[in-house]
């Protein structure tokens, strides 16, 4: 929000961003903008002043920002790649996140996750349900290109996810939507906890129809669902050859990074 901006330079950048969004929204709703604003409780004169770059109060400015956010017309902070809320519309919703167990190749871990927009932080984020039902938050970074970074931490242990764009996949005779990639986590490599090693996992986020979080679980071989998830993870492995590290090492920590 404008009142929370640290410097006048940041405030001016926010004003210019909102000015551009007002112009975009007004063009999309030409002929009906006054009635839309009336229903939202925003005076048309205030809207026009902000759209022309003239000063308005912080209260009025923040009200317009919230209105634009509800209509997906808002951008993330520059350090996250400055993506728009709208361009990620297809991503919002619930997913199952799959990764191999790092000790037992016959087990695949399943975490429930939600991809959402955070109005207060002005970023997209992925919230995953950890062991014991606690939640872990990962901020979405989107540089130029067709991939995303997710950055977060569990009890101080940092993780980085690199995910390809959301796309359709046909597996087991059914269509589904997935994001494939790798997770880079850090963990000790010796029993005395003296040496850190980057652990690479192939990961898949599969979009689901279910709404809401669910407990962590594992799919265990032999089962039809285990084989389906293994096929999905093999897609991630083929696209990210370095991710096979977790499969090839003789012993890896079973609770790498303390969560998803």
C-alpha cells in the first residue's frame, strides 16, 4: 500500500503503475466504468485524478489498489520479476506436490499445496501443508521465460524450486495439468552433521479439483497410483537430468530440509 512505501521514489513508481492499470481497466469497461466504480464505492472524480497521475490521498489510493487487485489488475514487487496477478490466473488453485522419498525408492511423498495471490505482499505464493499439518509458504519469482522459482524455508532451512510452466499432460489415459521441475534443498551428509550437501529432487505439482488442504501421505509400491506418480516424476527427471541425483546415491537423508 502507498502509505507503507519506504521512499518517495517507490511511491511515485506505485502511482505510475496504478495510472497504467486504471487506463487498462477503463478501456476494457468503456461505457460502464462509472456504474462499476459507483458499486465499488469509488468516486469517479478520484479515479480520473489517479488515472491522470494527480495526487490523491493514501486512503483513496489504497482503495483503488484493492479494487484493481480484486480484478486481477495488479503487479508483483519488482524483485520478484514484476509479473501481473492476471497472467497467473490459470495457476491459482490446489495441487498435489509429488517428490521421491530420498531413502526408499518405493515411496513417493505427497504434499497438498495451494497457489494463491497475496494482496498484502503483492506476490503470488505457494502454501504447502507440511508434516504435522503446519503450513510452509513459498514466494513465487518469475523472471523472463516460461518458468517459475519458488523460494521458502522450513525452520531456517531454505529450499528453491524451479518449475516449468503449467501444461497439459496425458497419463494413464487421462488428461491432467502439471508443473514439473526440481527442488534444491540442503542437508547434512554425515552423521556428525558437519558437511552440507545440496539435495536435488525431481518434483511435480499436479492441479486438482479438490479444494482445501489435506494431510501429508505417501504412495507405496506396488500400486497403480504409485506407478502413475512415478511416470509423472520421470517426466521431471527427463527434463532435468541433474535431478536423478536423489535416485542414484546409496543413502540420502529421509527428511531432507524438514518438509516440502
